[in-house]
C-alpha cells in the first residue's frame, strides 16, 4: 500500500471510529449537504452536476483526502475558488513562478484555472458561484508552457511534471492537452510508467476537432491512461469539442462548460480539456470514498458503470468509449477488483515496441564443419627434352592424331581415285569427230 493510500485509510478509519464513539453501533450520519442555491445562475448552469449524477455522489463524499495534480498553464490565485484548495505547485516551463500559480502564456494563461475549477473549485459558502466536481479535494498546480510560452522543450516539461506530481502526493493527474500525433517522445515512457507504478490515476483529454485535432493524439494514446471524449448537453458526441479514437475510455460533457479564470471571472468554454477534469474529479470522489482502492480499480469502476449510449459500438466506441460518466454509480456499485489496467499496459508496450529494438541480439553459434582431406598429389616426373615426345604427349596427342589422320588420308585417296576412274570412263565413251 502506498503512503497516500495509507493516509486516506487512516483518515477514513478515524472518522468511523469517532462516529462509533459518539453514536454507539449506529451508522455514521450522512454528510452535510453541499451548499447549493438552485436560483444562482452560475450554479444552475452546471448541468453536469445532475447529468453525471455528481450531486448524488456528494451524499457519500466530496473528495476529501485526495490530491489532483493539474499539469497545465497554472492555477490562478482566486481566493474564493482556490483559496485552500492548492496545496503545492511548481513551474516546469522556465517562464512561470516557482509555485506554479502564475498563468503561463498570453493565449492559454487561463486554461489551467478553468481546468482546476471544474475538477475541484470550492464555490461560495452560501451555495453560489461555480463549484467543482470534487470540491473538498486538494490541488497541485504544475505550470507548463505551450509553444512559444516556454523556455524548455514541451516533451521535457511533461516528463518532469509527471514525476514532480507523483513525488508530491498526487492521487490523480489531469492532462488537458494533446500533441496531435499518435506517437510520443521516449522520455514519456518512464515518466508515465513512474505514475502507474506509484498507483496514480492519469486522466487525459482526447482533443477537439474544432482546434484541428482530426485524430486522437498523445498523451491520449499512451496505454494505461483514461482518455476522455466529449459530448454535448444531450449526451451526443460533440462534433467540434471532441475527436475520436480507439483509446477513448469514457465520455463527459465538453460543451457549454464554465470555468473560473485567473482573475476570478466565470467564463463559458468548450472542449475535452473540460471533460477531462470532470472525470478527474470523479476519480477523486472514488478514491475518497474507497481509500484503499487501486488506480486500476478506479478506472475500471468508471468504465464499468458508464451509462450506455444508444447505437454506440459495444463494448467500446471510438466516439464514446464505454459510455457516459456516472459518478454516483462509480462510487456505489459493487465492482470486483481487477489485476490489470483495462486501458492497457504501458510496461508491456515498452517491452515490445521500444526495448525489443534496442536489446542486443544473441551472437550466432558457429559449428565447425569437418572437411575430408584431399587426395595426395601425383609425384612429380623428371623433366625431359622439349624436343622429344613424352608418354603423355604420345598418349593424348600423337596417337589420337594418327588415328584420325590416317583414315582421313585413305578416304581422300579413295575418293580421288574413284573420281579419276569416272572421268576416264566418260572420255572413252565420247564418239570420234
């Protein structure tokens, strides 16, 4: 059991023990309801709270004791939304601040704050304002820079960010970006494997067709991550705010989303960048409700309890994955544990597609072949005069030549004699003039 899981177990046991001391053998009281003002226009706009049954899940847990690492452009310092939520951070872009809280990039600076607010935004104490899926979970802010907004190569940033998140207590890591390529840098092999080996759930956005992502790209193609596709308010696969691919495991809302910017403004946005933190928040709820649960079982619960989509390919559709996210079912359903990640095994992939190419091939074994000895050479003969015939020249030259020449001469003489006789006979028969 990892240190993080032990801490969650101790916390859960302490709560149960306190309840038993106060109430005897009776069951612990239900959690106090999350402050909710249905008349607040912002809270009412968060349709996914009911559509994905997140409010129902809050009756069991709100993510207490779980840490979500947001590897993005930084989580802004908004007191109401992130006041006590962000418990640590760092910058790997080379352009942000050491706490990871300064927005990186002129274009994408608010992106990290939008993502974090969907995953674990606090909301106002009176039940107004935007609230995240796991409003009692902690956050780690790891700022990265996209494109020109970084002094460090992006692949290096991600590898470093993954390791930092694991080493600083992340139970769930959210990656709301894509590289638009199927393959990934080899440095990511060990970085993602490090997260999996340390029992961390890694949630990744599938990408958006509207931003030019026609096919799913890394890191959503890495075996073992939970890739999230996007749907609209009706549960239909989004045309602009999602893409498709065989690695999609689950779908969540990606249109008409809300997000809190780094300056505290609530804005509307779309994309699987928002669908991913909704699922990351659900993963945090599951880990909070089941402190001893393994990362692979978190993923398995999410996909096994997904709401089926009519006419989707079963069991796994390239648009919807296994279906639509259902937070309450993922927490409460009786799902047996698994012994391997249902989204793939990165270690196995590395063995077959990376290491197999570099492992030295065994040296071929050479077996000597026995060659029979050659026969002894003929003894040399004494040199003779070049003017006198030798036995070999007589045998192979003179005698055959005589045998062929004498008959030929005799035949030629016979033909000549016959020709003379014929000519003489003709002359004798010629009449006298």
